[in-house]
């Protein structure tokens, strides 16, 4: 509790503050039914179209309000955030006498006019819904930013965006899978990438979640280029006995080949072609060929079968990275 602020409140206000602080969660009835609306909002925001984002935002807020049994609330999605010396305004909840309450949200940053990351936008949305909850569900006479308020906001967020319940398989786990299972995973990757990229704007595809992590477009370019790299290694293994391989330099490739200037759709098409060539090549090999190998600079001797496990794991790892980049998380 921020005591310096709390001490300045009147006794009546302190009572309201304590009431707010005592409620730490808001439970939705069957929140899974709203997950499709959350996904649709992410796609709409990625399109950078204000009208589309407005419609998706209205549907999600209407769903939340319905499940909580609250009065309806008007929604308005605007472009760049207002800003002043105090910072940027992300969202605003207002309730005027004789009118339905109103939530306003801004989808672009004030200075660079970039569309905000999806999770940031969703958090802002739930923050403003939280004020609606305070007035109409908890029947508080004021809505303070108490610790309980932020816990309620987080409880809604985690119901709508549940944490992963399973951990990603390790490379060792994947290596133990039957060859057919690993190849089947590799066959799905291009389609999985296409589904993740569908409807995303150029800005969303080019936006890095932070300075150290790749944008979605860079992930696709990386997969395209490493596919060619894997194929060269297969051909070297079949042509020589235990050839020694040079190491890869993915970050240097991203910079030197200017991944952020590449077209994501073209990169995906190139990956799809190269992946099919890899699969055709691997399926023609005899069982004994799969045991042929080369010397990796870090992992030591790796057979072609080992590389197939590495590729299947590599696909899962970077698909997850791509989706997190589109969500704005590292």
C-alpha cells in the first residue's frame, strides 16, 4: 500500500481504498470461450487497421462484460496516444451522468506512431475494464490504483492468455522420436509459419520485441537460410567421410543479409521450396546413410539422423520465437 498517497486521502476515501485493495481477483465463467476473441484481437491489431481493431476490441470487451454480468460500456479505439510531460495516455475510462460508460484506447505510440505490442494493448484494455468492474461490480464510489486493482487486472489477463502448461521438448527429447515423426513435424512447418503470419502487417512482421530478439520476419529468413545450410551438410556427409563443418553465424547473417528489408512472404516461399527439397532428399536415403555423419564444431560428431532431430527441434523453437515476437514478448 502506498502510504504517502494513502495518508492524503480522507477517511471515507481510505475506506474505499481498503475495499479495493482487499479484492485480488475477478473470475470469468468459462474464460476459454473468449480465447478466440483474444486471438482475433491480436490479428486485428497486427493488421494496423483502426476500424478492424475497434470491432475486435468491442467484441472482446462485450464478451467480458457479458460474462461478468456488467452494464454495457462504449468502446472507442483511436490512433496515436496523447502525450505531455507526464507521459503517454494509453487508455481512459469515463462515466458521465445519463450516458453509458466509455472506454477509449490508443493503438499507436505517441512519438514513433508504431502500433503497440499486443500484450501491452490487451493489458491496457483490461486496465480500463478494471475501472468498469470497480464501479459496476464492486460498487465502489471511486476506482483507485491499489495493489488489489492490479491483481484483478492480472487475474483477467491470465484467464484470457493462460500460461503454457507444457514445456517445449528438448532437442534430446525430439532426437528420441521415430524418424517418421520428426519428418512429419518438418513437413508441417511451412504451413505453421503461413498460419502465424496470416493477416499480419509489414510493421508487425518487422517489429522486434526488444533490441536483442528478432522480429517475426527475421525468424522466417533465418529458417530459410539455415535450411540451405543443412542441405549443404547432408551433401557433404554423403560425399566425404566425417567432414568437418564450419559454425553458423545467425546474428551476423541477419545483419549482413538485411533480414528486416526482406519480404516475409518471399522468404516463406523460399523456405517452403528448400524444405521440400530437404525432405525429398532425406526420404531417399537408405538406413545406413542416416548413420553417416560429420564433425560439428560444437556438438561433435553428428549423423544425418541427428541432424533430422536438430531440424525438427529447431522448427519448434523458432515457431515459438516467431509467435512471441508477434505478441511483443521476447
